[in-house]
C-alpha cells in the first residue's frame, strides 16, 4: 500500500517545532477572537429585549451583508440581489391546514398569496387584510417563512382573509414600481366580483405592512382615499415600524439608534437611495440633512409636517438637537423629485389628505431608527381628527415582529405581534 504523505506544512507542524506550533495556535486564537469581537460583540442598551440574542442575530446579518458587498465588488451581482437570494432560501410552499386554505395566485399581473379561514360555512362574509411585507423594498417576500407564519396567525386569529402581496423588488425595479404593484393588486382585490369570490365584507377591509411595507401600506391608503372613483374604501390601516419620510435622517431616533441592529441609520439611507434609484454618492449629504433645498418654499412647508420639536413627546426628544443646513442642495430636488413626493414619504401628506384616512394603528419600537417616523405620523393623524392607536415597545427593536419562530424567537416580537393581532381582531 502506498504511504500517505503529509503536505510540507503538515510535516513541519508535526515535527518538534513546539515554539512554532504555539505561535500558529496563538495566531489562530487571535484571529477567531478578533472575528468574534468584530461581528458578535456590540454594546447594547440595557433596555433592549434579550441583548445577547440580538447581538448574535446582528452578527449573522452583518456577516451576510459583508459577503454580499464582497460579491458586488468582484462583479458577481448587485449586493441587494445577492442578499435577497441568500435571505430568501427559507421560502414556504402554500401549505393549507385544517382551518386554513392557502393559495398562490395573480391579481392583475401581481403575485399574491391568499389565506382563507375555513372554520365557518362557505359563503359566510369575512373580514380581510391586505398585507405588504417589509425588507427595505429589496428583501423579504410573501413566501418567506417569517411572513408566511405571520399571515397564517393573523388569518386564523382574526378569522380574516389575508392577501399578502409579492411586489417586485429593488434593484430590478425602483420607485414607484413597488408602490404601483401594491396599488394594482389592492385595487383588483377591491373589485366587487373579486370580493364576492372570497366572501369578503366590503365594509371590513384593512391594509397593513411593516417597515418598507408600512411605507407602501400608508401610501396605498392615501392613494385609494384620494381616488374619487374608488367606491369601496378601506376601514383601517395598521402600520408596523413604518418608514415614512426621507427629509430628516437626524431625528432623535436616528441619532439615538445610529448603529442599532437590525437597521442602522446608514443602512436605512442606502435602502432609500436604492428605492428611489439615486446614487449612493448622495449618502453623506443625507447623513447631514444636506439633500434638499431649504431656500425652497415648498421644502420649508414640507419640513413643518415633520417638525419633531412639536410632533414628538419630550421623552423622545431628550437632549437631541435638530440638524438643519442653511443652504441645502437645490439641484438634487430638481434631479430627484421623488425626494419631495408624498407617495414615497407619506408623512409629508397634506392635512387635507390625512383628514380622509381611516382609523389607524401604529406600532413603534424604542431601539429603532424609524421610531420617530411612526410617532410623528400618529401625532399628525390625531391633529387631523383621525382615531389613532399608538403602541410603543420600550424594549423593542426594528423588525422584532418578524422574529417569532425558532431559532430567532424574541419575547418582544411575540408581544408586539399579539398586540397587533388583538387590535385587528377588535377593530376590523
């Protein structure tokens, strides 16, 4: 039998060079420690839910993002497209159960997943919720495990038909295409014959979404409300840590939670830029709020609609100071008009538009850059005379409601989900 030979390096380590072996072992331990320190350890607020578990979750996310950035650098694919494929490997098939019928179908060219409770006799009129998933307009999907699990629970617990929309994502498309997809699917669902097919009570329909999906849900609700030809109106909107404005990236929550998992300030800015198809070279300008023209009367009026000095409670403002540039960059607004478009930033809608909106639920989390977006929207809606329920979780973080299944189960996520479901059940 031919003897197996070790590589030279292996022979070297197996020889009597104990000092060298100790140095190699020390170097490996140092490398592992450095990797662990860089990716795993990150200072966390004492009030956030299960900080060590959140640290590990964040380390996984950042490692995946860095690998996708590396793939982008070497020309293997756009970083968001690579990240989408990595994060969407947990897609679920439309599996029905004893109390729930689940089907994938098409609404006017847009893919949707429909959840229908089967516990009541056929033909019984039901409530309904149009759900729009989050993911920075670039990730996630109706078929992913977290959203499939959420929509199943909502459908079963609320006893409502849930339509989860699979809108097209960045970087394949940009604003306003994802919004148009959601609007198209929702308008199709609201057709009388479609509602009849699913035995839907036309007076008990809600639209809901989380994060970027909350942005799209708010925008769709405003679009449908303002449309005089839309005869069937929405009864409710339910927004979970929604992204609602692109004018101020230095609100107290953006300053307080700059580097918080799962969504940092820089990460949110990049999602916005990719969504609006604006160059990432604008990132620094956005970090310092230098991306709009402050000598424009229109911009001044819009900024008043998100003036956090008047719209936020003292407990949120703390000692943070507004970051307002004296000049701004008028050419950017001219080149990228979406920066001042209420379809992209529902928070800057006029009071006249807000007065037409339905009863609203808004969920925010303390350790989230988007906390103040939702809080300011709740305040503006209340000032417009709208009935608003604002649930705030002091130990919550962005995306927590998506982490309610093993191995990423968080107690605050389950509490937030249950509170959201309870409100829908009581108000829809």
